[in-house]
C-alpha cells in the first residue's frame, strides 16, 4: 500500500493525471457497445484529435498484436475514410488510428464510384460507422494529370471521373498543373463534389445523413505539414 501511495505522489509531482494514464488502454479497439454510444460529432472529434497528435509527434503507443487478437472475431470501425492512394496520405497514420478503428477506401483522386458507395453503405448501414470523411491532399498527382488531360491506358477513364471538378473550379489565374494554388483549389472542389455525389447517388447514406445517424465531411491533407484542414 505504501508503495502505491509513493507512486501516486510521484505522478502528482510530475503533473501527470494517474487516472488518465490508467484509463487509456490503447490495446482496446472499438466494440459494438462503444460504437452504439458514439455520435457522429464524437467520431469527427476523434479524427481531429488524432491528426493533432500526429502533427505534434505525440501519437498513442498501441500494442498492434493485441489489437489483431481483439478484432479477430469482429470489427466496429467508427468512420470510413475515402482518400487518395498517395503513399504520403495514409489515414491510419495521419489520424493516429489503430487496427479496427476506421474503414479505409482509397483510389487515385478520391472520387466516388459505385463500388466505393457500396463499401460506404456497408460501413455505415451494416457495421454502424458514424462518419464518412472524404480526404484530398495538396499537390495531388491525379488532379494534376486531370488538368493536363493525360491519356494513358485505364488512367484515361479514371481521370474522366475527376474532370467535373476541373470544369467546376472558378479561378482567375493560370489554370495549369504547375500552379499549385489552382491544383489545390481543384482538389477542394473534387472533395466537395464527392460529398455531393455520395448524397445524390446513395439513398441509403442520404437517409442516414438526414436522420443525423451519420455525418459526411470533407478535409484536405497538407503534404508539407501533415495538418488536415476540415471543411
């Protein structure tokens, strides 16, 4: 007992909240119960908090092996993230998440198609995820290639799905892939169009959104700083 009291005094002297330390079990992933209690606002805040930890270099220490075992009989991710395939933009890292925390849908240019919509419907309607997050990033190669009207194999038809964002972007300056301000503006428009298409093309997700069961947000990852700007 004296030993425990001594440890407690040491924690207080160091300015550490001992109750906080013992309550943060980072080997535990989302459960069915915790997901049911969570709101879409909670989910969004968790993503914001995770990115803040990432840019500050204060990422949580997780026992990933334990998380593998904890999720072997089921998964209850609280969010589904649609992002680009860019190797610098990995949601689990940029939002400091563990195994079983988020569904991860990735395609160059983070656009919406039927397969991704089906994946999102599964995530939210079947599993119970509370948040859909569409994440673009600065300096996106897919956006640049679309601006340049690149033609190459299957890439051509893929970029056609991003072309509406280029057409819709209002910009008075140089509309070139070498103008990063323009590229990033198109990226933002592409994110907003993806959100619009989710609501337009998925009655299931639109109904859940209207009922407040889920939220659908957009954000931009800055490849220079690691910071995510939420829209």
